């Protein structure tokens, strides 16, 4: 099973990893598979395993982004079957439901937590120059073993990447939530887990980027979503979440409160996920 996952994550056309890199990746995959099996068993015990209908809906949603030929080629390139995909989807959906109930639902952020954070970090709310809070969805035309989106979806050719990014843009234009789409399909391993959020970027930092990219960002209105932008590393869709003018932001500003709440929630979720995983793994009997 480890070998199968290893082959699916190392593109045949890419430079092959060294012996040490291969062993390191295989150990990482082994640890991931053990954790996933423990969490799936926990989800089953709590009656949270994904239903056949939920799996089929997610499978159909993923497959819709490709032609039949592209879909079959992806299966062949990754060395997996439709049953393998559905089994992975069932596990992903089940673990997501488990974390939602056992971790996310138990996170509480109080007004005092928010005030304490503001008092301790007031300097970061004193804006020296205009800043843009941006989220992105990135799709690359190559396999990336570091992809960490919730569906494991990864375009491997230029044609697949173009088809995928256009399908995602259409979905966004039809009202889909940007953060959810980014978590499910973005191929940026750094931001996919946070809904594509790149945080606040100072205007001076945009001067170092592609002039067309800066022009796109600076002319957008908060809440606006760009079209498909072609860059050196693939295709991306941007969303301007907020624009901050220079000056001190007070706690009475709803955006300040919301940003602090989001920061604290993400910190607690990351800590609680790690703690929960440590507890359930300690309780499990693992035969390796």
C-alpha cells in the first residue's frame, strides 16, 4: 500500500528522488496512512463514516473537471483505480467529519481573548502603507507530491490545468465559496489549507511582482474575484478580501476583530488537531 501511494506521488516524467529521499517519502507516507487508518476507525465508531451518496457526489464533482480521456490518463499516470479514488474520498470525507465534530465544534473564542491579543500585538495593526489581503487558487501543469488540498486533486498537464482552472472559475462565478474551492482544489501546498489566504501584502511588495499582477490587484474591489491569470508557475485566480489604508486600526473596526478571531481560531484548531491525533494514536494498537 505504501509502494502504491509512493508511485502515485512521484511523477514518472519528473526527476526521480535519490535513495534517501525515497526512503524519507515512504516513511512519511507510512506515518500518514497509519494516522488516516486510526482516524477512519474512530469516525466509524462515532457513526461519522461518509455515506455512499456523499462519496459519489464528491467523486462526480472531481471527475466533472476532466474529459473522460484526461480522467483515464490521470488514473493510469498515478497507478490508481476508480475504487482506489473512492476509498480515498471516503476516508477524507470521514476524517473531515470527525475533525469537524471533535475539534472545530469545540473551539471557542471569547471577547477577552480578542482584546488580549489586540493589546499584545497592537503594533501589527498600525498600517504604514496600503495593504491588500489576497486569497488565491493555484493550478499547476505538473504533478506535485506536496499538494495538500482536501480532495488530493492535481492537474498534471497544461491542458488539464487549463480545463481545471476554467472549471473552478465557472464554479466561483456561479456562487461557490472561494475558500472552500481553494481548500478542495488549489495546488498551492502552503495556502490550500487556509482557503487560499495569502494574508496582507504591502503595496511595496507588489512592486516586486509581475506588473500585470500588481495592476490586477490594485484595481480590484474588496470581494471581487479575478479572471484566470497565467504566470510562470501555472494558472491562478485571485480574490481581494480587503484593502487596508495606512493608519492605526482600532479594536472597534469589525475587520480587526474578525482577523484576530480567525487567527486565534486557526491557532487553536491546529493545536487541537495535533493534540487529538496524539491522543487517538496513543489509544490505538498499531501493528507495523
